């Protein structure tokens, strides 16, 4: 159990009182008295405001995408840093990138306060250390080529501030994402993403609207980054990694959709390409061998639309 001095506790209470994410929601003051249907209806109506709030931050999200693309093209990584729900959402986005876009494991990284175990069980006090945020980035050999995205619903998490400060000291690219418009972390990054979703239905439970807003923003950031890196053709996941039955079938369907060819043609090209949809598509569209398609893709930096 963490022991706080009375003075420190009062200081934190004052901080919390100033945060929108910790304010009481006037629409849910009788939350515990509602019928089940009214309860879920209220949560749903509050959730419906999230996309509009995220839309107010699109320019900043686009700036973050440009930083991430630049970092990766320069040989760096996209690194998410956070604690609690915010950190877990970063880890979730990171682990989805390899199967979706066939990027190497380690290109998009989720760093969570408290380590891997904190994904499943809260680690007491992990988010309270400025030094731990910096140390966790040192442990993954952060360099000036990387892009660090610090995520904190409260906008004040010491762990995230410590990590961003260390990243800045190295000259790394930095982004901060907060659900409080005056969040302290926003002043510790080159790009500040403020997701102003307002008070939660359940006071202070930022896994609700704040978490949803962060998930939407992270979806945009990683997906747009991969699109700009040539991992997408039209609106198809042409770099999808076929690793289970559904994804093998999806690869075939992607080739069929991109080339308007029959199943047999798509299947044959995929087999010859080693089940790499992007290569198979170029083989069919440009009448190339797998080897020729690989060379042309390499000369177009992997962007299929340029290679066709």
C-alpha cells in the first residue's frame, strides 16, 4: 500500500479537481438509480460524442503521422509509452501492426509502466516514477531516430513525462496524447494531441470515453502511417501476413479484388510469391515473375501503386 503524506495527498486532490477527466458528469448524477436499459443508453449517448471530440484533433494527429513516417523511413521506430489503460491501448495498437501490415516485430513498440505483467494486473505505483519512464526507454535503446508517443488520459502521468523528457534530450521525435486540454504532458512533446471528451459517465473512469478516444486516435495514427509507408494498395491490406486460416483466405480475396482475377489465378500467383499478396498482385497486373515483381517493388520502395 502506497503511503502519502497529508500535504502530498492534498496537492493531488487539487490537481484532480482541475482536470476535466476527473469532473462529475451532470448527465449521470443518478447513475446508480437508473434501470439497466437507461444505464446502458446513457453510456451509449456519452460514447456518441467521442468521435466529434477526436475530430477536433485531426490536424495534430496528422502531424503525428508525419513524424512517425519520417522516423520509420529514417530507420527509427514508432514507440508508444503509457501507464494503465492508456499504456495498454498503446501495446494493443503496437501488437496489431505486424499481422496487419507485415512490419517486423519491434518496429512499432508498446512500452507499459510496470512491464509486461502490467498488461494483465495493475502494478502499484508504476506510473508515479519519472525515472522509470526514462529508464524503460533506455532499456529498449531509444535513439534520436525514434518517434515516441506518450499517452496519458490525465495528461499528468509522471512516468510519461519522464519518458518524453528523456526522448527530447536525445533529439527523438515526440508526440503527447492527453484527454485533458491542459495536460502537462502536452508541453513535453513536439506534437500535442488533446482529446477533449469531457467528464466520464463514471467519474474518473478514463477507460470509458477517454479510452475510446485514445483508441480511435491510435487507430488513425498507425493506420495512416502504414498507408503512407506503402503498406496499402487502394484500400486493401496488401501486406497482410497470412498466419491463420482466415488470413490465408483473406490474402486470396485481396489478390482477387485488386486484380479482378478468378480464384485460381490469385491462388497460383500467391503460391509462386510465397503468399505475399503485394507481390502476387504485381505479378498479375504487370505479367511478371515473382522475382521480377520483387525487383520492381524494391525500386518503388514497396509502394504497389508506383510499381504497377
